[in-house]
């Protein structure tokens, strides 16, 4: 069957019968979608949008000696593509096709490649940071297993930089020339991700002569999009952005080139910027766990469970004052999903006129400023299930000092996939664009994206969609599963 083609890449129409192994397939390309089905029963049809195609290339002839340059096979080509599976995961797949007429094969390869060249936002030169010390200390193995081949198939030139010390990634980004790269990515946990975006923002401040220590100064947006390949203990940031910690999905999201805006929160003491964070800044219980678990690093991720249990039994409370700057402190029951309307409209509205400061005092078990839901495999709903990625707001989760039994209820809810913590009587969640905290007696520490901050009195400000992230977002259901029994 001969091809039918129309002028103009967007109006291309191809229709050909190919062999894939022993199967004869009828393959159609029309309106940006590749469709194929068996010519004989069972009639199974597959559809792949061109946006999900990674690359299209001729196969190589077999049988040549290793010293002889490989030659392309004019009768065979392969379509490399991605397919959406359940739980927000994407799978890498291939379709090998054969035709006796080389012109048919050439027409398909050239037409599809022309379409792929139109995706100008797909990265071509990627700087990839690998942290071999984070999480399970297997970041390099993750890149070799999940990233290296896929990036090669997609035609992405990757320069790998292996970090050897704390803050090396941040220092590199601030001080080195990055003109040869169009995108930045990392393999590691939340701490590695934090180093990366802190470095990028400080780099822009340095280039533009902006003082990052001035809280009233607008921080500059990094020009290069970033990718996150999970390789840590919890990978909260990656989970909230991609909807999964599957490394293949994260690599494919980088290759696709689609992006979304992520809020960052800048944290200050009385004099200077301490750091920016993307997930959560938590005082009290989680701050103590982060601080004391560091001495049990030899235990791996289980150090958090051990230290957490000890701090839970102590049930220490902390007195303090919280001031929030907000235009609407109530939390709307709307979950952030792919193509979120709340996030898409946040940059078009100014809220400064209607915002005001409100102060709360009390004794707390934990106070958290959540920039994202903070969901992960251990906490499927997260501490702030209705927090958005790019709405310019942070959710202040206040847990009053209460009994050990109530603390256990809190932790059971956090680890449950059925119920959140927002309806517990000793938990209050508010939204804010800025917040301040001042300790009154017995100061604790802050847990900032997994890193300990010892300054107790802080002020934090949301920077709306300051970071551009490679991702297609999460499609997880916005309706939580309800159960009749509650903890």
C-alpha cells in the first residue's frame, strides 16, 4: 500500500502496511497521532501522539565486524515512544517496522523526524549532577540503569558532574559558565534538588547584581529549566511533581521538554537569606528528628524511624508566635493536578492590596510551612494535601501540643492513604504568602528540605513559580478515598 502525504509537516498523512516481526500491521500517521493495528484478527489498535514519541531512527544492518563502521538498514526503522501506565508512571517502548520498499521507510522516518524537530523545548545539552552519597548511595547506578540509554536514544547530550562534598553543586552553579547547556538536572534526594535550585537562583542574583539578602527584593527566575530524577530516601519533591518516584518516568519527563512552574520559598533570619526551599520548612518534631537522626546515618533511611519514635515518646512542646501574611487564610479543597487552573492563573493576579498580617500564639508539637503537599510513598496524601505547586502560597500546618495518643493519631493519618490530617481537632491549616516565627521558650530547630537550620526566629516568603521544572504533572485522583473508621 502506498503512502499518502500532504504538504506541510502539521498536515502530513501517512498510511502504510509494515511488518513488525511476523505480524503485518497497518500504520497510519494523521493529525499528529500514530495509529497501528493488526491487519488480521485479533484487531488490536494502538495510538501514540507524536508528543509521546522519543525518536525515530533507521535500524543498523547486522553481521558487520566491530572494526567496520555500522551501516543503516534502508528497510527497517524503529519508533521509540513512551506510554502512560497507571499511578502516573510512564513506560519506554519501541515499535520496529519493516518494509520491502526503502522509499516507504525513508518517507516515514523523515516525516516523523521533522515533526520531532518542531519540539524546540526538548533539551539537547543537559548538565546532570549526580550525588553518590544521598539516600541509598546508588545515584550513579540509577543514572546508568534508567537515564543513560534513554537520553542517548532521545539524542540528548549529557555532561555528568559527580558531587564530592556538601554544597558542591550549589557552588558549581554559582561560579561556572553554563552557556553550553540548555537545561540542568540532578539524580539524588531532596537535599540534592535543594542544592541545585539554590545555586541557580543565587547565580542569577550574581549575574544581575541583585542582593538575595533583601527580602523585599524580587528574586530573579533561573533561565534554564531543571529536571529531577529521584535517588534519595523519600524523594518528596519528585513525588509531588511527577506523581511517582519512578526513575524512568522522571527521565521521560525531561526528554519530553514539557514544563511547569514551581513555587520556591525564601527563608531569612534578621540579617540574611538562609536558603530557599521547595517542599517543607518544619519546626518542632520534624526539626528535632532531622537534627538527631544525623548521628544515626549508618542506619540509612531507618534512622528517621528510630529518631522519630524517640522524639514522639518525649512529646516535647514548643512555645512560639506565628505571624502570617495572607489574603485568604482558609484552605480550598482543590487538589493540584496536571494543567492546574489554580496554578495557571496565579501569576496573573496581584494580592498585595488585600493581604494583611495575623498572629497566632501557643504551644506547638510541630509547625510546618508546606510549599507542596509533601506526599511520598510513606505519606500518600502528605502533610498538606491541598497545597499547589505554583499558586504563590504556602500552607501553614499547625499541630498543637497534645497527648502522645494524639501524636500517634497524627502519624497514622500521615502514613495512611485514606485520610488526611486536616480534620484532626488539634491540627489547623492556613494559607499564607509570607510567614514569621518567633520562639518563646526552649527553641527547637527547623527542618528545611531535609537540612537542619539552627536559626529559630525566621521569616519566609513565597516566590511564585520561581523555578521551571520538567514535568507533565500528576493525574492522581482529586477525590480522597473515604472510610467509615477514623483514627
